[in-house]
């Protein structure tokens, strides 16, 4: 049910794709620089896939660009699940894509 859906605002903070890669505002401040209007994408992966499937009905995800974490818990799901997360960018001027270093977090659902 809806009561099992969780949202954590600003879970990911100080998010940046690098200088001149977060859209038009930075480009307007520095019009002499080439600017990239890139999109970011968070990838969230469970360390233990079987456990994650037993705990979550909606897998944890982090939205771009606001960093909100959302997930839904199975009706009788519980356990401590470890996740790794990274941020990738897209649409660089040279058609490249970069991925951040991997960070880790846990979600502990009590019975």
C-alpha cells in the first residue's frame, strides 16, 4: 500500500556534473566558455539482490537533479540491505560520458 512508500528529500546533496555542465545558468555567468547542458543519472545497485527483492516492492532510486531517494517496502519485508550508487553524465560536447566514484549506503528495515 501507499503507507509502505518512502521518500527522503535531498538524500544526495551537493550534486554536480562538473564545471559548466549543469545547464544554462552557469553558461550565462561565463559566456566565453563552451558549455554543456548535460543530464545526470543515478545508478543504485543492491549488494545482495535476493535480499533486496525480499525487502523492497519498489527498488530504491535516486532522482536527478534533486537527489530524492524513493523506495517501497514489501508488506512483510525486513532486513538490512547494502547499496552502491554512482552518478553518470550524458550529452557532453565530445559525446563522452563520465561516471563518479561508487559510494555506499544501507537501508535497514526493521520487522
